[in-house]
């Protein structure tokens, strides 16, 4: 699902920005950027700890 959401959001952003800048829409660029974004999300989620912080009684 990470790739699906990344693909949808990056493609939408690519379309809107290309329309605003009056340049042709490049589908391949959006697909490549969405793959890179998905990989970065997976790397960040692997680096961040999943354990919760301990509760300290004051």
C-alpha cells in the first residue's frame, strides 16, 4: 500500500505542478519519483525504533 499511495500522490503532484508551470505532463518521471519515495519510506521505517518508551513513575 505504501507504493500505491506514493504513486497516486506523486503522480497527482506531478500533474498539478506541470499544469501550473505550463510544461508537458511526464508520467514516467512521476513513476520513478514514487518508487524512490517508497524506498525512502521503507528505509526510514526500518531505521526508526518500534519499541515504546518506558514509563517512569515520579
